[in-house]
C-alpha cells in the first residue's frame, strides 16, 4: 500500500516561524494564529475560498499568482500579525473551477469584487502578485471603491510570455506525479531561490494525493497559456492595454515591488508604469525572484507594514 502523506493546512505554521525566525522580529507571533477557511458562494453557485486571519475587520486583501493559492502568503500573514484575507482565485486552491475557463484578470476581478465587498469592504490595501496583481488592477476598474491602495508584486501589464518563460516552463509541466518525491524534485529544479522546506510546504498546500498514491496539482491548468515557445502574451494584448489604461487612471497610492533577480518586470515596464502614473512608487527587493512573498517574506512584510503606516486608518 502506498504511504499516505499527512496534511493539516493549519499545522505547518511553526515551520514558517522557525525558518524565517519570525519570533526574533515579533515575539507575539504564534504558531496557532486566529485563522479560518471561509467559503463564499457566488451567484452562479461557484465557490470562492479564502483564509480569514484575525478577528477584526481585514486591513489587507492578499491575492496570489497563477498556479498558487492563499497559503503562499502564510509567512507574510504571520509576520504582519494583522487582520486580513487571502483569497484562492477561481480555479486555484479550494475555489471552484470555471466551466468556461475564463481566467482572464477582468473575469476574475468580477468574482473578486463580490468577495472583497462581503469580507473586506474596508480594507486599506490590496496586494496582488503576478496574475493576482493583474486581477487586482482589473478590480480597480470593476470596483474602484474597494481598492484604496494597491501593491503590485513583480507584475505589470507589460508582462509577456518571453519574460515569464521560467515561470511558464514550470507551471506548464506535468499535471500528475507518481510520488511526492518526484513532485518535490521538479519543484526544486524550477525554484532555485526558495528553500526546500518552503517548497515542501507549498506542495502540501497546492497539490493533493490521490487514492492510488500519486499526486496532482490543485489548480486548473487551463488558467495558463499553453505557450511552449513562450513567445505570446500570458493574457490577451487588448486586456493588457485595458490594464495599462487603469494604471493611468489610478488616483490612490500604487506601489510596484520588483523581485531583484526576476525577469518578469523589466526597466521598460517600470518606465511605462511611471509614465502612466507618475506618482507610482517602485521598490526592488534584492535576492527575490518572481514570488517575492515566498523568497523574501520578511522584507516584504516590512514594506507592507510601512505602506499601511502611511495610509489613513479604516
């Protein structure tokens, strides 16, 4: 009989705390924080799943990237120690898959608007990474009153398949694996900026073991462009143009956080962002790849805390 791998989604926080020495930064960090999984049912019957951290009205909304899930923010949420929600995008984590495979930012932003309006209507900051960043930008167009400040994590509408080739090479790989070790080995190969322990946690949150003992990713692979040559856009060019227009119309604070060793955002993207929105702030986190929250969570936490300190209270 194939060995079953035990998994408790709220039972791994002690690893996050130990690996990043979170207690050294904040002695109040607890391996048993107040966090629960909430299911929000949309009008068409689909479910959007989210993690609610803390007991008061959420101050932040965290939106993960493509092929990820809400647990990608665990270390940041633990270190911040603030009330927030982290959302599983449609087709990811524990959220329903879309029958129409409509995972473009604007489509998902409509779903996101309903969830944020219900569970975090007074949040002061929306933080979106990669696909989650594009979706958060689209949210600014769909429901601007829900986004009082925006942090884009290593993404702009200038993203192309060529820039994101390393990411696409990984997410467009096999869907199923004979064993956990096989899945871990491929994940390590494609994520050189991450520790093995953090990648192991990530897999436990982002994949599931089947009855025959094999493993399969949780996310709907139709949410990614099947672009073997990595030469086309991850989303439609027209959609990207619309998102650039939204950038130009933002009156609330916007910050772009670049991963220092990530190729996904280049200098031309930064120049276009600041041309469209001269007030936009740009911060580079040294040593971080595309998934800044996974590579440098403590540094990102400090930045987000500073951003919150500069924003009006709820």
